[in-house]
């Protein structure tokens, strides 16, 4: 397939050149560049969607069919096998999988939401107040963006051990509400989109600083907040190493760690393989929902910012 | 993709561990060996033990214990398997002082925990010395390290090795089961002529290779009073390496990475005819190659000398009591029940498909009757025979590192640069360096 791909489009290329100029709507752009762009986008769309399609197809197969049938197409019994797989997934081991999903949702939405508000407050303060050491503090945050979260997992484990919080909900929740990148983004956004004049006006009208932040600034910053929330949500959802180090009670696991636990046993307990596949597919659904429902705000925000 | 992400994460963690270990050196990690069996006093009142394992359904087995022992309640955590992060977690928890009371550790990793002084000596706990009679000497030696008056773990499951082969294909080709490695190599040529491969040599299965070396009578490690001797390039080890190198060079074996879909497929479609593997492999074949049901059989491993009866082990776990547990007496009592009582062994076999290390387990009904997938052969009886012939083998304190270095070398040999012996000699050098880096005495 990778061999055919660059060859085939060259033919379609030619017969489009003859047809395309008749359309002539909107700004003119060369047909060549447009179809090249389409081609590249098409290739990348396939590149990104095929693994997900494979996951969908694989989660509708029994273990026998998984090993024997074509990898990228359904089997005649896919519908009932798929339903049976999902049923088994949700009941296996006393229904531990829905528990993991719920944990992930709580970690990602609550910690993500709280983290977004903290980032917004922090970024706003750094952008709008002048105080001693402000730049130094901001530079430390910037440094924090560069430190990968995985490098911090082990020091965090030792610290949490000292206060006896390992293997608890808080061990994953507390580190998740910190986001240096969110602070950075909020500061940049606040300094460009919250005019000093508006804050002054609010002060003159007698609004306190906290009220100004929550009623005025936060609305102006909302597009950035959606972005920060999405980033946080995805980062927490995919966070795997921190829970791996911190947790050993299965009922506290997020879904990533739970699936990893199953997957690490596949060579000795092969029946877990279908559960891992179906589980992986089910676990991306909340991410899809979050993105599709929030991207509207996100896009309109970016657009509004661009017009100013 | 997830795996590589994890590996890089793990590398970071290792770097951090080394850095941290540097700060806290001397806090008791070095001065092992001196502690002979400490007193093992029972606690008073109700006790709760934490138990970390990766055996699926272990909670169901433990529930049987909890029902009958209201004063010793066991809380199970089921986590990812040892090399997928749990061993590192154990080491971190030992450092932080919050390790569970009981944990699962495979035989090849026990020495790593022993040299870090992470295991409690339970030799004087009641019932432990009586349990010795339940296990073969070789296995018991794995959990005592040959130290006097010491027991650091109770064997749980074991992985005696034998030869799985496609009986139907052998019959059709007019071949009999190879009983020596020479016959095995001769059959490889005949099978190749028929378009098949006698087996698959995977670069990642260094622990399988270690089993083959131990069957030939070789040792990779030995220890004398805390000083380690590394010998990956002994005569026996080199003999085994040259044997398989010959098969690889002549392209008589498949070389796919093991436990993958393509590897399953090679067995499922009859391209690969045999597998020298452990007892747990029975399940791997039956689920990975469902189309071959009824066509397999099990024989003892081929021998280096006609008429010998040597076997080896691949995998298997023990249960340990971690240093720092406040209740070693209760923990040992539970472990003796878990790994030697008929009730627990039956449940472990039924719920988790474990092949018990204890001799009490050998006559469970499930392990003495015929298995349909293997043409109704009572294969577990054959594995029980193999288990009696397992050659003793000493594992080193840095097996994860040794496995990965040797595996890299095997990978090169399979792709045609270098040989398996080269891989062993570079593994030898790197293992000695790794031991020195951990300030472990090496000869």
C-alpha cells in the first residue's frame, strides 16, 4: 500500500486539471497546490484513522477470529461477538472495568477543571499584577514546562510516602491539578486579551480583585481556558506512569493502568487479549466526546482572537 | 507505542532511582548476609496483611483463606506483572518503607531482592521448615540461596520444560519424536525440506535460553560468600549457543518475536512444528493456535546424551515476605497455606491456571486427566516427570539487565551480524559492569 500510494494520485491529478478551472468560486488558487494539499491530508487522515478502525474491527472478534480472520475487516458474526465482548468487559472480575472508567473520568474532569482554574488565576496574576520576583517566578514555571511529568513520579512517590498518601485517590489527584503549561498559556493569553482598562473600570466601579477575576477576566480568557482544560483532560486521561508508581489497589486505577495490567498478563492468560482490545476502544470514547463537544468553543475562541 | 513510552519512562525512573540510591547508600542495603533467621513471633489481636500479586483471580483464592481466618485477613492488590513495573515499585516501596507484607517475585528476580536486602528471612516461622518436604531440592534451593538457616520465599508455581510437537505432522512425515538434540537438528533439515520450520528461536526469550543452558548442565552465576562469579560463556553455554547458531545460520528455524500475532499465526497455520517450552505454554498454544486442536503432543526435552533425563525450568514465581513487614509469622502461615494446601492449590489451578510447585499439587484431578487439545494426552503427568529432572540453576542479581543485553545480541545474530556466542560474551562483560555499578562484589 505504501508503494502504491504515491503513484496512484498522479493519474487523478491529470484529469482534475482539466475540470477544476470551471468551478472558479472563491479565491483562486492553483489546482496543483489544492490537490496536493488534499492528497497530503487524505494520506494523513488514513494514517491516523486506520489504527482506530483496526481497534474497532478487532474489538468485534472472538479470540479465534482475531488470530485467523483478515485484520482490517469484520467477520460475519462481528455484531453479536462485539456485543458479547463488551458484555464480558463490563462484567469481568466483578465489573472492575466500569470502575476504572469512572476513576479516569473523575481524575480527568475534576482535577482538569480545578487545574484549569488554578492555572487561570496564576496566569492572570502573573500577567496583570506587578510584584517583586514576578519574572523569576514565571521563568520557573517555564522551566516546569520542560520537565517531563514521568521524571517527577518517583520523587513524588517518596514525598507522598512520607505523608502516607500513596495508594490513595489523592496520590493521583493532587499532582494532576498542577499544569505549568496551563499557567504559561494563561499568562500569555491574559496579557493580550484582558485590557488593563477593563480591570481599571471594574476597580472604579467598586469591584474587588477576586470578583473582577471571576466575573470579568475569566470570561475574556475563556477560549484559552477551554484549550487548557482540553490539554489537562487529555494529559490526565493518558497519564500512566504516575498511577503505576503510586497505586496498587485495583479499585483506584485509572483505565490506562488497568488495561496495562491486563495486557502485561496476555502471554500467560491469552483470554485477556480481547478484553484489552475492547477496553482500549471503549476508553477512547470519552476523549472523543470531550473533543467533539468542546472544539466548538475552542474554534470560535481562536477565531475571535484572530480578528482583533 | 505505549510500550516504548513506558520504556523511556522506566529509563527515567531507573536514572532517578540510581540518583536517589546514591544519597541513601549505607542505610542497610549493603549489610545483608549477616542476619540469620530472626525470631518470628506471632502478633496479638487481629492482623491485616497486604499482598501484591499479578495472578488474575488471586482475590478469589484469598477469599477462601479470609473466610476461615478472621484474625488474619489478607488484602490482595492485583497489579501489572513484575517486569512491567511492579518490581521497580517494590524497590521504591522498600526504600520508602511502605512495601506490602507479601509480594509475588519470580525465581530469576529473587537474587535482586536478596542483594538489596529486601526479603525477610522466615526460616524460623512456624510451618516454614516443614514445607520444605513439599518441594524439590532444586526449587527449595532457589528460595534459600543455599544459605544456612535461611528461607526467603515459598515457591508458588513452577515452569518445568518439555517438547511440544505437532504429532500429526511428525507422523505424516514419517518422523519419530527426537530424543536427542542431534536428532532434533537432523529433523530440522527434513522438516525444512517439507516447507516447515522445526521451531522458532525468538531473540527476546533469553530466559528460555537460560533453561536450555541449565539443561546442558551449565551455570551462568554462582556466589560464594557474597562474591559473584559470572559465567555466561562457560563450555556448556557456548555449546548450546553454537547449536542454535547453526540452526539459525542454515535458516532451519523461524525467528519471529515470540507471543506476537505473527508468531501465533506460524503455529496456527502449521509452519512451526515444535516448541521447547514450559508447562504454562500449553495454554499459550491452545489459545494462539486454535486451528491445531488435537494435533499436538508433549514429549520430554531432547537430550545432549542419549538416555539422559535432564530437564529445565522456564518461569515460575514464589511468594515473599518483604523486609519491614510487622507480621512475618502470620504472613508465613498464610503463604504456607497458599502454596502447599490442597484447597489453595486446587483453587489456584482452577482460577488462574497455575501449575503448582508443591508436590501436593501434582495429583490434582485437573493435572492427571487427559487434555483434549493435546489429543487427550495427560500432559501434566509428563510435566510432573520433567519437574523431577529440573537441573539446578542460580540466577544473578541483575537479570533484567542481563536479559536485555543478551537479547540485543541475539537480535543481531538473528539478523546475520555476529553470533549467539558473541551475544553471550558481550552480555558477560555488561553484566559484570552492571554488578560493579551496584557495588556488588564480582570475581
